[in-house]
C-alpha cells in the first residue's frame, strides 16, 4: 500500500494516472519508465478534490467521511473510559449539559479568529480538562467534588471553545454559558473570561494572578492580564505534553511569551530549538534543523540528547508562500511529522526515524491580519490554539507606564515627576491609537511596511532612558525629547508626503493637548544627538577585554544642540581619524546638513538595545559609508557583507556572531544593497533578528568551543540557562549584534516580506 496523505492536486497526482491503468507504468521526469507489480495499491487521503483531474478520480474507489457523522461523542467516550467510574458518571452529565450546546453555539453562531474543526476544539477541551483534574486531585478529595468538577469543566470549555472568539462575540458566548449553569461567580457586570479556578478550587479574578511589575531586560516584556492568562494556559497544556499554537495581532508578545515559557525552571529537562519561517522556507531546511537537533536512541527511535524532551518553536507559522495547489508545503511536512511521529531519512532511502518526546510550539499572526495565509485545518487540529488579543486601553496604559518606569530607574537614576510621567504615558497611548487609525498598512505604494504597534511606543520611550539627570529635572526638555523620539521612530519610517503631513498634524494636536509648554518651541526645536564631542577611538574599536567578558558598550546620553553646525567640526575630525586608520579617504565625504542628519539617525539607532536598522536609499547615496562612520563613532566593530557568494556571508556572519555572542562586544553586521534581494540570505537574517541564531552557521565542534568559553559568564549572569547554553549564546547575540540592511526603494523585498 502506497499512502498519499496530502492535499490532492493535479500538479503531482496526474503523474500517477498511468500507474492506475492496466499497463501500470510510471513515467519519470527524465522519460524513463518504471513498471509496477500487481500487488501495489494506491491510497489517497485528502480533504478536497477541487484541484484533481478526472483522470485520477475515475479509476479510484471513493469513501467520503463527513465531519458531522463522527462528532465529539466518540472522543468523549474514549476519554471517559480512562477515568474512574464515579468521575466518568459526573463528567458525562456535564458534557451533555455544557459541551454539546456550547460546541453547537460556537460552530453555528460565531466566527472564530482561527477556524478549528469541532474535533480539534474538543481535543483542546479534553487536554485542558485532563491537566486541571490532575492539578486538583487533592482538592477534589477534600471538597465537594461535583461542584469543583463543574467549575473545572466550565473553565476548560471557556478557553477551548470561547478563547478564539473575537472580542465583539465574547459577550454572547458568556451569556450562553451563564444560561446553562449556575456554578459561576455572581458578578453580573463581568464575563466568564474574567475568572480562573484558583488553587483552592474557587473562582478568582485573573488580575490576582498577575505577578508584580516585571520587565524583561532584553525584550521589554511586561506582564499584563493577557500574557498572564496565556502563560497559565500554556502551562496547563505542557502538563499533558501537548503542541501549542499562539495566534494574535502583531506586537502582542507571542514570541516573548514562548521564549519566557521555554526559559522557565521546569523546562530544564528540555532541549529547545527555534525555527523562524519566512516566505520561502523549504521542507529541506526544516528536516535539516530537526535532524541536527536529535540523536539516535535505540532501534529506529530518535530524540533529544540525554533522554530530554525536544521543544521545537516554529515562529511565523503562516507566513509561508502558498503553492499553486493552495497549500503551504513546509507546513504539510510539519503536519505529516505530527501525524506519523516520524520522518524518512534523506540519505538512506526507506529508513524511517521515529521521533520521540517532541513538542511543537508555534506562533503566528491572526489570518485576518496583513497578507498572512490560513493554516490548514488538518495541521491546526494537532495544536491547542490560544489567542493573544490586542491589549485593551487600560492594559496598554499599564504596559507603557511599567516600561517607562522600569527603563528610567534601571540604571539607578531618578524617575520622572509624577505628573510628567503620566502625561508622557497618556500622550504615548494617544499617539499609538491615532497612528493605527490614520497610518494603516495597505497595498498603497509606500505603505506596505507600515506596522505601528506597541513596539513603536517602546522604541520612543527607550530614547528617554538616555537622558541626563539635569534633563529629567526639566519637564520641558523631557517633553521635547519625547517629541523628537516620536518623530524619529515614526517619521523616519514613512515616505509619502501626505502621511508626513498627517503625522505632523497628529503630533501638533498631541503636543497642544498634553505638552502645552512646548508652544514656544514650535519653530525652534533643538536637535537631540547621541554624541557631542570628539573622542580618540583608535583603541576603543578593537579588542575590548578577554573572551567571555561582558560589555554593555559605551554609555550613550542625548544632548540638545541648537543647530548642526556645532557638530560639523566634530564630524570632520572623526572622518579624519577613520581615514587614517582604515587607509581610505573618508574625509572627502560632503558633510551637508542632510548627511549629518542621517549619520545622527544611524548612530542613534545602533547605540540602542537591539538597534537593528533598515536603510532605504537609491544607489549612490553612500549609505554603507554613513553606517561605517556611525559604527566607528559608536566604537563598534563593523562587518560588511558585499558579495552575493553565500560563503562570504557566512564568513562575515560567523565572525560577527563570535564577537557578539562569545566575546560579548557590540558590533554591526552591514548587509549591502547588492545582496538584499537574495532570498536565501534574507531568510537567514530573519532568523538572526528574531531568534539570535542562523541554522548551521557553526559546526558542532565550533559551537562547543564557543559555549565552553561562556561557562564562567553563564554561571554568573544566567545560571538558569546552564542546561541550555545555546539559548544563552543566542541571547547575547541579540543583545550585542546590530544588523543594518541597506536596500533600494524599488526593491521587491519591501513589497513581499515587509511584515
């Protein structure tokens, strides 16, 4: 039996037509013919016949299985058979009372954000219920077990069936749940989404589960009610080793939630691996990454080293290009892996490798957001899918307030005065809501890359971290700096004159509303620069400290200047020193006001944490020269990728990763415009930006040597990552490496992969 378990399409299925005829021969692409024995039978398993020609359908017997025929009851009966007789009796009644009506309501009356089949939803419910029952085994023995079990069933139903509903449909779902049971809190103004079952088996508010204000050092991740809820549900899913998929709008913290989840203490017995999809990610890369991570155990069984569990994190799951057959080929490979729990060996034909102890965690945008495609239902059914929603206005305010406060007091400096702090937070929230309304991403030329979200505000308030104490004591100066950072973060990213004018009006309205004192600076706003005087950098750029030393780079503070003429002489001296050291003529650079502004903008970005940058300009604008000079002033070593040869890219990237990850020094990897159209290289840069790693950049022996040099630093800075040192190396790369891509305005890359 040869089983073709795949979306059926004539692009490949028609080649098998002759095999299904009396002569039973297969014509290969090179013209050769293979004659098949009579004992070979073909089985096609598919969910659609839309792309199949009659040549395949006519000689085939057909069996159609309707989803409605099976339903959720057989799954229920199978699972209940594993429970005690007393529990099974109570749960069977609760399923009939609650699960059936709610499944019907969700499938008939709502439009979920991600469409998951009823059996997939019920599996999620069963898995949540199993984890909850295990957690409350002791409480159930000491209390009214029937009441507790109904609460647990309700909680599991709410987040398995109702968790994927859009916000405007959640109230109707909540009302339906309330009409079916009386075992809910008696707060009429709240919905069923506002509560969870606490350790004592009682309903409690999610707000009581949020830890104290905490901000991640690298990714500015702040706990709020949505992230706390998602993290709790992921923990429940991990109890039964289920695959997890997070979906939601951009910048809601999905990747950060997963990374924090994988760094938790209870994951010390796991080996984590991250694979970041881009539009053209192929199954070959997926299999290579997987085979590079697993080791042989016994027989045909493979898994993570030392008997650990493998946690494979697949980011941007639905960004893949759609094949002519309407499928995403790499996701079909993933679906086959999850269906069959194994893969075929690429080198030894017919050898089957069974993958043991593997969990897949995915993250993706909502299918309705941008140009992302929907993931096939046959793949979704393998995941417990949880939605991370857009933060509410109250949550957004609390998040920005926490980020601003944490950034300003991290270095021991004083925080802002309360009223000034509040006005900046309100102005930031107002700016974000207005940007998302006025400057929306669409297919209008010049707007492909618009994606303003909470990360936009984080980048604005990060600029306030670099103020001096005297500036923080001046409300006017702090407000001017906020306005300057807003212009840099937003205005530098837009290119249409109409949008520039709309932004100017928007900032003027916000200034008049929250910063009335700035009216006198309307026509004389100062420049804020991140360097102000000449320093001898001849020894700063090169070897700083020993391997493994931690370096946060030079301390950068902003300073206002009235005009750019004050910096021109400083820049001339830097050009002269750079020319002397590099033995190139940088002092011939025309230092016009526009050139100075661009150097200041580049220096401002690369001296920030994770200051990666996309520079767009026509050929001949000397963007690489400006990046070179800004990197020199910042004291960062520069590695430039000029050739389209993959080997040259790997050489430069390998050296940059060593400097950033092993030596702990800040450096810049510059990608020239002549290779910015190479899809394969862009795929690797995408992985470096998001995950801090490039697959197969180092051999196993090279990576082992790099990790060995980090043992002392790891014990000091991150002892919790001793069990997964590669993750520590990746974190250091993300912290210390700046990736700058130079690209031309007419590049198709901006239109196809901007998201």
